[in-house]
């Protein structure tokens, strides 16, 4: 049976996997106040647990991208999904911060495949003019997973225990891994795709490169660094929102677990809206005559301006105003994230996207790792206010770098 608009069903399948990936990922942050008490973990030790995940994730992103480029998305992404699901379940065995850090590192090694795989699928299934929209919906899975984590994780924890919360959020990923392996195929191999849609996708697909992308060639290219530097500067915000919001609300705003469950998901709802609307902004600008690459850059710059809001969180007079500023930050960051990720599909051929986006992601996660370690070292001494202020400056600098280096970005189709 042929299915019309099959590419959007593929985005839905990818998004579900991303939701479950981020549900597992954000379980730790949601449980942080409880784990600190029950396992006697200090703020500094918690930063090491977070850092173990970030370090493993940072190292593995280009490696995961290389693997899925080599063995294919169908098998590669399914194997990584099985691995991250089992790693998250294993968190239930931890007896202290060192055990949590070990299992968190295993989770980072496997979850690093999510974004490079998703972006590779979008590069395979979508023409350039639709990629930012597809990326917006795909990227919404990252926020939606983080959004549903507080009520689900805290609900399971209160009903059973924190150990069962890790088992539940990890176990559901195994079901998705099987679904991915059964249903995913490339456009050239999928039996359900219509000839019209296959021709539509292929219309502006760049010619395959004569040689497989090599890491050193990607790292030497100006187009890589033009994307990687802003991503390095932008990612600390998302890492802060994902791993530190519940702990900040508990320690600085004196909210209990039930109140955190009620409010901590709101920034991620706003992030979903920012990611989706950011994806639609670029095609809207293209229709008004703005070229492809500048249409992406314009949205990134708008997001950077909005990121001034979370920099003011320390000045908020109430926890509810602080949450509101977190919401603006979530909206702004995901607008930036969607368009930076889309740029990697614009300037690299589909055969290169897994590796290239993996290196871009590695740059971002390196920034996130360094900033999380800084929070762990400084939050108890100087407080969160100057740390949140840094997030605004990072994105503004990143936007300035992108504007200055925009001449190094040309669509892959133009080079074919």
C-alpha cells in the first residue's frame, strides 16, 4: 500500500524516538533533589554525574554519526536505542554518585546517536525548502521528552520509588527501537512511498560525494566552524535547562517535588513552540525573497535576542516570574537549535550529514559540559545569577560570529 506524504510519517517516527530519548535523559535532573538527599550527593558531586553523561555524549556524537553513515539508519539507530534504554534502566542499581556517574556515562555513549541520526533522516527524506520545518517538528521531540519528564518521573517515584522511575523511562525505549527497525527505510527503498513523493524528494538532492566524508576534511572546512562555534556557545543554555532547573527551583526558590512537577515542564512546552515556529520562520522568509542560508541566520539572531530573558532570571522577584523567563529562554534556544541543525543539512550532502552533524553536536556538548562543571563549582558560592547571565552573552556572541562568517556557507546543491 502506498502512503501519501510518507516523509511526514517518518518525522513522526523520529520524533517519538527523540521524545523517549529525552524522557530518559531528563529523568536524572527531575530526580536530582530526591537523589541528593537519599544518596547524600553534594552539588559538586551531582555536577560530576551530569558531566559523565556530557563527556561521553560529547565524545560519541561524531562516532555515532560515522556508524549510522556506514551501517545505515535502520540498523544503527535501532541498536543505539536498545543500548540507551538498557543503560537508563541500569540507573536503578546505583548506590551513590559514582554508580550514577558510571551508568550516566553509558547512557551518554548511546544517546549521542539521536540528533545525528535524526538529522540524517531529514536530509534523506526532505528537500531543502522543507528541512527547517521538518527539523522543527523533529526537534520538538527533545522538548516534549523534557516536558513530560517531571510529571511522569515524579509520579512513578512517588508511587513506587526513584529506582522504578529509571526502569520505566528506560524500558519504553525498547518498544520504539523495535518499531524503528520494522518501519524505517530510506526513500529509495521504502515500499510505501509514492513515485510522486520520491521524485519530489530527489528534485534538489545534491549529487553523492565521490568519496565518503573524512573527519579531517570536515574539521578543516570553514562551513563546519561557521556552524560549530555558535553551537558551542548556544548549547550551555539547553544543558542548564535540562539538568539544573529542578535543582535551582528546589534550592533557590524553595519549591518541593510536587510544585516542581507542576511547573518545571513549562519551559519545555515553550521550547516546543520555539522549535516548531523557528522551523516555519525560515520558509516564510524564503517566500519573501530571502535566500536559503540568510533565512536560517535571521531566525538564529532573533533567538539570540530573546535569550536576554533567561539572563535576567536571578533578578526575578518570584519563582513564577523565574519560570516565565525560563520559558522565554526555552522558546529562544530551540529556535536557535533547530536552525543551526538545519544549516548542517543545508551545507553538507546527505551522505556526510551524520558525521558532520555529529561533530557540530560535539562542539555544542563540549560547551554544555564545561558550563555544567562551572555551575557545580560556583553555584554554591557565587549563586546562579551571574551564571544565568552568561547564557545571554553566549548566544549574542554566537549570532555575531555567524553573521561575520556567513560567506563560508553555501548550499550543498549549489556545489553539486
